[in-house]
C-alpha cells in the first residue's frame, strides 16, 4: 500500500461542508467519487480539517492509501477530470506511512475576508463577509490580543463541536485594512467548531463600537457561548494552510488565483 497526500482547493458555497453525510452534497463526497472514477476502486480520504457549510479551502490536505502505482501528476489530472469546477486537486505527493493528514499537522491557518461598504456587492456573494457600517480596525486588533495564547475557548465553541477539549493555542490574529476590505488571519494549533466565525462576530461588535476592546477578555473568561456575539457568516472564511513537520515536505498552497492572496505574502511569525 502506498500513502498519497493531495492538496485540494474548493469553493465551499455550494457544499454542506467537507465531511460526508447522509443528506447534502459535500466536498468529501465529490472528491472520493472522482478518485473512485479515476482509480476504478473505492478510495477513502482522511482530511486535515473539516470545514463547515459555505467555508472555502485554499490549502486543504488529505491523504489516502492505495495499491495503485501512478506518477504524481496522474493523481492531480485524473481526479480533476471527474471533479466539478468548484473543486480542484492542486498537487499530489507520496508520503511515508507515518504521515497523517490530520494527526501530523501541528497548526492551521484561516483567512477571513470582510467587505465593508454601505451597499453589498453581488460580485462578492459567498466569497467575502459583509458589514454595512464602518469598523475601527485598531479596536479590533486590541480586542484580538486578549485571545492570543492557550485558553479555554468554550465561549467561541459551537454546541455541535466534537473536539475532546475546548483548550486551543491561538498563536496569531492579524488584521489588515485594504480599501473597502478588512483581512483577518488566524493561526492556531487547532480550532473548535465555528470558533473563527464566533470570534469574527465578537471582533465586529468591537469594531462597530458596540463593545469595548476589553469585552473580548470578559467573553473568553465567561466560557459561555451565551456571552459572545452571534456566529458570523461563513462566506469569507478560507482554510488557508495546514502546517506539518519539515520532514514531510508538504507543498505550500497554490493561492495565486485568489485576487487578495498578496495581502498575506509574508510568512507568519514562529
């Protein structure tokens, strides 16, 4: 058996999330169907991180085991011939047996793209979140500081979260404004279900002036979902990159096709 890793990108707006389920089309369903068509046998994938309904993938990573012997590019072009236009395999790489798409990962990075304008843009539908009131970016940065470090993030956790622990280590939250857009970068060892979207809801409360920056610390300390803002829309959320130990040499995500990818060209601090 050979272990193959794939880098996958997808527009999540038409899917009921990553994970296969009895009702609703998912990214996993489509990818495994395409792999089955190409390989002429069932292929079961393991993913780095399960994204929710409407969330996009720029740097998703999966692995699977197979007896087939194919050159790397075949595992890219073959499945892509059977995938819808909203999903694409970007790279394929043989991996040692001890590589695991989920358990070998030591960090995940998410981007959120927010459009700030009095009127929504139909051209950005499903690709960016939207608020119609101006935001204080400095206040949002001040609020985000309270979340950095290892904490109990129960206040930002969905009731449907299946994580064994609410404790996560949030390494970094960056906020940049470019014209009518505010870009966010979240980097952590792992994330709870809806964690980024729930943090986004609180940051927007602070940025809009409805709450002070210090309120974020109160929400965190409460460990209660009832104390936080409502879950923000998934439209602008992207799984950007998954971090692995150097010995696996996992390729970097292919992000050049994303117009705003240059916002985060610099490497995150370690």
